C-alpha cells in the first residue's frame, strides 16, 4: 500500500510541475496539488490507523 501511495504522490507532483511549466495548463497544476495533498492525507490516516491497530 505504501508503494502505491508513493507512486501517486510522485505522479501528482509531476502533474503540478508540468502545469506550472506550461502557462496554459495552470488548471493541471492546481489539480495536481489538490490530488497530492489528498493522497498525502489519505496515506497518513491509513498509516496512523494501522499503528493503532497493531498496538
């Protein structure tokens, strides 16, 4: 699961960089940032839930 989250984070970061590099694709950068933050929060929540479950 951690591998999937890391791959998604990299993909969203690349989308954000491409969106900022090409002026016409600013919307792509915004979507990339939103998805990056959402995936990061999802990963942190899943990780903390797994820690509580194992303790």
